[in-house]
C-alpha cells in the first residue's frame, strides 16, 4: 500500500514560513498575531499588498519558500512514522 500526502500546510507550516520570509524581504516586522488572524489562505494582505503584488512576490520567492528550512507541524513526523508502521504491520497480516 502506498500513501500520499499534501505537504504544505498539512505536514509543514509553509504559510507561516513564507510569512517570516515576507517580513524579512519586505523589511517589516509584522507580528504573528496578524498572520493568525488572516481570514484567507493568502498572506499578502498582511503586508498591504494587492492580490497581484502578492502573487508576484510569492512567485519571486517560490524557491526560497519551498526549498528552505520549513518547520514541520508538531508531531507530524511521529504521526507519519506511526502510519508507516501500521501499514507495514497490516501488510504482514495479509501476506
């Protein structure tokens, strides 16, 4: 059996990671409480950017956002390892 998972904002805290990168690149210091209060998935509004400006910024920082050191959500790694173990045990029973 093979399992697949969406990674960003499921296993890793990608939006918050991007929020910190935006703060750094835009030389701002917008608090995490602003991020946590966002009513939508897009983070550009926290930085007073239009949807178009936010899209351009996300695109320009895409590699840095996706291919840098983004933290996992608490217990995500352990949960995945537990699933792997359970699937492995189930496969032994049905073999």
